[in-house]
């Protein structure tokens, strides 16, 4: 029966069962058809038919051992196909656009970055350019035997129904981001969705966690803007749709005006521009890198079998301002150390309010904060210890992301993979068999 009390159609039942079997394969290591059938409560014949459909669509592979004289079909080991359907993540930020293609196992296989001042290009030009970069990444993925079918775009702003309602640091309002990205993709047959980049960074952090790590945490993404994502038991908490705008939490009520129109926002003390300005570094050079965008990539082998190559980002000068700030702080430069201490204090004020309200088991700092953590954490911890009620704060609840600035684009690609795993039938027609 469905939610309306009507019998489920054959098509909807097939859709449900395909997803059930594929998710079980994803959650298991080397499970056989019989094992999957026992775990999902379907007959062996039904599971066998579903596995064949998934296998022919390039979503599942089966390692069948030699029969060795036994009667009947041997129990092969099922696994997600690392050369089948793939998710594509696109991140548009103020000073760069990044693309990542991940295979069904979640492994990143293609990585491209375009460095440019997206504040100066306008939404249409920026998103068309992002679509072209994504199309280039998809072409590289297809050469590696992958079949990209789902694109997730991350932007630093408020998103609703694939539209960007407001992205202050990009100066975007009411931008049909999904539609504009599709135009840049050209003739690619790809589904497109749009989300906030901090939400996707939290998802990326969760997906990269080792087995046994906690599934609930507050993730704070530091870039030119500051965003947050709350993971609760492995699911992103969205509130009414716009949760996580911690960069616009007021830390000093009569502070300087923010791009959002309010005063004293966290972003004005701990965002990248604010940090560089306070450290007497040129914040403009961090984003305005010239009129011609620079695209950088190198090809590397990822291992794991034939064809598993990745086109990966090469080190570029785009991160030089933050690296310079870290180098000055390491040398004990007064302005750099003071700027980071002020930013850490402001972060601590904002985060202590979030901890008092939500009581997350962990707080994870990522983005540029991962690189600057040694100089941010001391003053940040002081505020958390002083302001979290009843002395409940423990220093080990604060962690540093291992993904750094990669989290959002990795999370976007991972979101595409999860969409495929949730509903494989929606993508089977777009996925060519891998023989």
C-alpha cells in the first residue's frame, strides 16, 4: 500500500526494490545475491532479477568465482561499479569554481578548478562558465569509463527550488542557477540540483568520516563567507530550508556593516577578506586574479583497477593569500597573529551560542579554517569554555576537517552519488552498460 491507502503499482514497487537492493550493496562488503535477499526480505529470484537490471545499467558489478564442480550458480560478490554512473559536484565560490566527479563508491575521479573573480563576472557568465567546466570534467570522466548522470551545484547563498535567492558575497539575487548551469552544460543529459555550499561541505565531511566516527556534528565552513551545516544522525538538518547562516550571526551589535545589510556579523571579523585586511594583506588579490580565468589540472592514477584515473587539481596561486597569512602567523608576525586571535574569538562567541542551543557532540571547522586552525583554536576554545553553559564544553569536541577547502565540491559530488543510490531507476536510462 502507498501513503494514500492505495495499492502500490508494479512500477513504484520495482523503483522501491531497485533502490533497496542497490543501497544494500553499497552498505555491504562483497555480499552475494542470497545475502542481499536475506537482508532486504525479498525472494532470491526477485533479487537476482533486480541485480541483473542494476548490472546491465552499469551500477553494480559481480565477481563470480569459478564453479569448481558445484551444481547451480555460484555465489558471486556484489559491489558498486567504479566505472559506472557518477555524481558531479560543482562549487561556485567568490574566487574560484571547482568541479569534482565521483564514482558510485564515492571516490573522486576528476577534479578541475577555475580561478577567477566571480564577483566581477555576473551570475549568467559565471554559471555558463561553470557549466562549461563541468562539461569538460564529464568528458574526462567518460574517457575513464564513467557515466555522469547527476550534477549538484553548491553556491554560497540562500537556495530554494534550485534558485539562489540571495548570495551577498557574489551580489546575486533571485538567480535561476540550475537553469543557467544547464545552458553551460550544452547537450549533456544530466539532472541538476542546487544547494548551499556549506550544507554540501557538511555532507562531504560526513561522507569522508572513518567507520565508527560520529554521525552528528556542527560543521563550520570558512571562506570569504562563513556557513554551517548541522548533521543529525547522518542527515542534514535544514530547518525551514535556510538553516546554517552562521556567518550572519551578530557577534558585536554595533560593529561594521555587513553585505547582508546587518551590522557586526561574524563574517566581518572571521571571513577571509576580514582576516586578510586585519593582517595588512591585500584581500583584493585573493579574488581578483585578472580578467582571464585560469583552469588547472593534472592527471594522476588513483589505483583500484584498470581505467581508474583521476584528473586532479594542481597547486595554484589561488590559495596564496591564505598561505601567506599562515606563514606570517607561523613566523610570529604581530598583525597576522592578532587578526587570527580576533577571528577565533568571534568564532567562539558565535559557536558558543550554537552549542548552547543545539548541543552537538562535535564542532568541526573546515574550509580555510582547517589551514589556519593552529592560530584560531586557542582564542576560539577560550570563548567556548567561558560561554558554553554549566562548564559542559570539552576541548576534544572541537575538531579540524581533513578535507579543508575540498569539502563542498566533494560533498556536491557525493550528493549526486547519493541521489543515484536513493533512486537508481531515475537514472538507468541515462546510464550505458559497462561491458
